């Protein structure tokens, strides 16, 4: 059976989404509406390009030598809108000895994600806030599915990196960061937590698409704000790093 998926684009030598040099696939379609989204053109499930797993694997294998110390990351959009496609791509990557990483918001169910995790080496879990009201304000969705996935990944000892976007006046409340730090400190599968400073580099895409960009006036997260946030995580014993200024 030929499995197909819808993708927005690929990046052949990415360095921001998991360890080493990676072939990154951005899937099309996302149920969230993050205020700071860098890829608002990934939202609609009907957009993007249809591709078969085999076509994608042929493309990936052209870069096998470059990504031998990295691997393949499937990001989005939200990859878990296409679990069968992601599973099949990862299954074939593993067959070819390629490391696999799933970048997800966690807005899914354990039932859907289980078969995908069978062929996933690393999960990049974006926890966009810890206070449920803030999470809803940022994403328009509920936080609980993400926390449920985080707990499940801990239970099955799946290596996981947590990513948190620091947005001034939105996600930077002390209570929000401390809550996330306390939660992550209870999970022993977390290899690292990346604090990603908000910036305005994606705003032009919102304008091009005619979407209303609510963070127009929001300043970028300053180095001091980033280091204060890092210190909160450090104090809880979380392996924290300052990530590149991207907003997932
Ligand atoms: S930031 Fe990621 S999860 Fe949020 S809307 Fe954009 S693609 Fe979806």
C-alpha cells in the first residue's frame, strides 16, 4: 500500500531541530493557532504538496552521508495530524539506519502516537506554556493533551527534548516558568530543555497571508530575560540550553 502525506517543505541540512545535521520535513496542517507561529502557511490541511513515503525516502537517502551524525526530523505544522505517514517515513528511516526525531506540540492522543513512537528515537515536545489559560491564549487549544503525552514519554523512557518559546508579556510570567520547571523536573527522560527567545522574523509571513498578527508590538526576548529564565530551570536541576531564536 502506498502511503502519502502532505508536506509544506523540506530543509536538507537543518541544524535547529534535534542533534547533528538533519533532513527536516515540515508537514502541512496544524490544529493550533500559536500567536507567534513562524509557519502560518502550514496551517491548512489542504495546502502544501502531496508526496508518497517512497518519494520522500528517495530524497532523504540522497543526503544519507551528510546526516549520518544527525538524522531526520519531522516537524510542522503538526506531524501527528498524519500519524500513518510519519510512522511509515520513520519506519523506513530506521531500516536505513537513520536517527528519527518527531517534533510535536503534543496535541494528539496516546493511542495515535504509540505506533509512531515505535520508530521514533527522540521526541521534541513543544510545551508552549504551563499555565492552562496562558497556553490557551498562545495556541487556542488545551494544554492537557501535551502534559499527558509528556507523562507518557516519561513512563516509556523515551528520550525527549522540551522546547519553550519565551515571549515577553505572554509566556514570561514567573509562575508560568516555575510551573514548567517543576513539572519537567519530575520527568527523567528529558535530555534537554531549550528556551527559544521570541523574535519578529516570522511576522512578514502573517502579513503576506493577510492574517492578523497579534504580536506586532511585542519586543524580542532580551538576553537578560533569557538568562533569568534559564536560571529558573537550572535551579530545579533541569538540563537547560538557550536555543536558537525560532518559534515553533
Ligand atoms: S507554531 Fe507550530 S504548533 Fe503552533 S501553529 Fe505554528 S505550526 Fe502549529
